[in-house]
C-alpha cells in the first residue's frame, strides 16, 4: 500500500471523484445568487487593481485648482479637498481594504488551523493551553480589544504604510480563536475514523498525519469559514479606520475615506466624498457573504437549510 | 477535583460546579492579558498634559504608582478590585465606578429597547419564513438577512442622519436631548425618545439579521424531526403542531443566545454612540482612549470580559438544565 491509496480513502465516499475544487465549481455554477456575487467580486477586484491604470487621474496627487468639485463628466464622483479624483481614490482605497481583508483571513486561517489541529490531535496539555488561550481571547469583547491595539499602534507612532501590515495582524489576532475551535472539533471527529487507523498502521509521522491526512479533510469547512472571515475582516477594518485607529492617511482605505463625514460641511454638502466608499464596502461584503452561503450549501450539506 | 476528570454523566449541580471551576482560570488569564496590553501602551495621563513641569510630572507619576514594576501594579489592581476600589479616573477626577455608573444607564436603555424589538421581530419573521420555506417572503427575508449582516454600522448611521435629520429635518441629528433644552416630565421623555429612534432602528437592523437566520434554521431543523411527522400523522392542527410542538423545541438553542447578549446590554454600542453623539459608556470608552485615561478603559474592558464569561456560563448551564444530554456526554 502506498500513500496514494490512503489519500483516496481520506477523500471519503467516492474514489472516482475528480477533485474537491472541480466538484465545487461544477455545483456552484448552478447557483445564480452565488455566481452573481462571484462575478461582482471579480468586477470589484478588476475595478480596484486594474482600474487605476485606466484612470487619467491616477498619478496625480494634489491640485488646488479643482478642490471639492461635485460629480461632473470629468470627475464622475467629484473631487476631494486636495483636488484628488474620488473615483480613482475609491479604486486605490479598495486595493488596501481588499488586501487587508484577504491577508488577515489568510493569517487567521494559518494560525487557527495549525493551532486547532495540534490541539485536537495531541489533546492533553497542548490542547488545554491552546484552548484556554482561545477562551481568554474570546472573552474580551472584540471591538474594544481592536481599539486598544489600534491605540497602541498610534502611541508607538508606527509609519502609516507599515501600519497596514500590523492592522492585518491585529484582525487575525482577534479572528483565530474561533477558527481554532472549529478546526479542533473537526479533527476530533476525524481522528477516530478508519483512515486514521490506516495511517497508524503505516507508521506515518505525526506531522504527516496532521498536514496530509487530517487538515485536508477540514478544507471544505475552511473554505466556507474563510470566505465569511474576509467579509468580517473588511467590516472591522472599515470601522477601525473610520475611528482613525486602523489604516490611517495618507494610505487610503474605504473606511478612512468615510472619515471625511466627520467634518460637518463635507457631511452635509459633499456626500460624494463619503457615500461611494460606504456603498463599496456594503456591496463587497454582501457579495462575499452570499458567495460564502452558496459555498456552504455546496460544501457542507449538513449545514444546508 | 475528581469530578473534573470523570467521564461519566454529571448531575446538574456537579455540572455547574465544574463549569464555574473552568471559568476561574479564564477570568485570571483575561485579567492578565488586559492589564498587560494596557501596560504596553507607552505614555500615560501625565504625559498628555504638556503644562506640567517635569518635576510635577514625576511627583504625579509617583503618586499614581506609574513607576512600579508591571507585575506589582497588576496585583495592586487585582487587590483593589477585591476591595471595591476600581481605580480613579484622571479625566473625570472621580472614582471609575462613579464614571461608569453615570453613563452606563444611557447605554443600557438603548440596548434593552433594541434587544426586545430585535427578538420580537426575529422570532416572528424567523418562524414565519421557516414555515413558508422557499416562498417569496422567505427569499426576501433571506436577502434582508444578508444585507443586514453586511452593512457597516457607522455608514448606515451617517446615511440615515443625512436623510432623516438633515435633508428631511424630521429627526434630531444626535445627542440625547436638544441643545439648551429644559423640558421636564412627559415632554422630556418624548424628547429623549425622538433622539433614540435612529440609533435603536440601526441596532435592531443589525441585530435582526443573524438572529432571524438562527431562528429560521432552528425551526427548519425541528420541523424535519420524526415527532413532528407523528403529530401531523395524528391529524393535529397545523397551528398546534407549530406553536405547541415545534416552536418550544426550536426556541431552546435560542434561549442560550439570550445569555450571550448579557455583555452587549452594558457594553454600549461604541460606533453607534460615536456617530449619534449619544452620551453613553461607548463614547466614554473612546474618550478615555483618546485622553489616555486608562483606568476607566481597563476596568470597563475587564467588566465586559467578566460579563462575557458569566454570559457563557449562564448559557451552558441553562442549556444543560433543559437538555440533559449535554451534561451526560
């Protein structure tokens, strides 16, 4: 027997199944709402990452001749107090918001699944330590904890461009405990199953058992949770940045663009400054949530309603 | 100690004792982490007052005990908590308990009203849309749920202020009472009520989303059970099946969610209070952060963590009480 046989066994029910990804793609294509959301997300990504190259205003920074202009045929979403084109700025801010959301999800998933797997596989002392740590972090209300860490970054006078990375870390610091708990639960059920007995018989090393046999089985669940996690991270980042404790200027994010609503005159008379980024957050997050829900239906029939 | 390790079932009393014992190390860990995070923050209240001479600043630091090692300050803080001394707010020049007591009820009133409305709406729409699964109403509710889960709270707050307070001039822009108002009696309550409409509306909007979904899922799960089929087969009236047999069991997991709401009742909605300038504890938290009035923030964060742990404890115990399978596992 070689390891390939075991791999087939751990994919479960049918050995003929091509691959998780192809299978998922085939099923998700039939779901209109999830596909619509996916197309919209692709559009948002192109808008943010390719869009600025097509904009005539991308390279330009400050232009005092055209400050605070309402939307026109030249500037579709008007200009801000520095004379910058709001539409272009929306694209550039989107790059940061999307990157922060995705990156903090990736870090949470790596931390959460590694710690969850160790906890569920070894049980005993490592389990106790990791899970109590998760309990402690989950007992502290999320927003005050994030605000506190944001204030810490401000007190330490971290450079704005450097700060973005720390904001990603902050969000994953708050995000991993829930994930670790989930993965641990999955691992606890899988480790009792026949295919794990087979790895025992083969005398595989612990690391190989965890990373090639246990964790791959949690992938369907992880895909769903990861998707919803991105949505949550984008929302948290926007709230933090709105309060001035997340991504700070000159770096732009959708959250800190809405910060202009804190000035009374911009709030009352220049809605083009803060309404578009708000809708950008809302539409992106709702698409991610709807896509996540579609994926849940496809990947996890247990949770299907 | 034995009962911590036995595999067999527990009586409810044993379960509660065990559950309380588990909470204690979590509480200690939480207090340490919170204290340590605050200790990491460079700068203190004395720093934020530039008018002090270096000599006076040093005196004040000595007086407040800022110079002592972290671990000693931690134990001072914990000892203080057990003596009912929760620290002294530099900003308000008052004991922290007094500051909290002064603002927390403004937050509580908004939270409790939102909570009651949220639960009523979520229960009705959740049950109804589960009963009419895949109907137009159900699709509408599902879509609404996702929309509610995806709205940034501060943005919807700003948008509604712009529409209803500024453009249409129907509702107040923010605060708890009108500027310079000195109404009393009924007129006073009506005035506060008017200021609460938008914040409460938003909190309800944000809260109903996930709760409706939860009720709906729970209801759908119960309806699929054999005993519901049996009830149908016996020819019971549909309304009786739903309200007497299904709803009761579907609500069980929801009850535990109510226990999780405990910290939210007192935490103050930081973002909503900031946007609506509502004089609640959420605003105090942000203000303390800006003014480096850390005793207030630290004590309050610890208080919320305590409520979270307590809420989890209530949830588990309530669930074990109504569903003996939990504690027999």
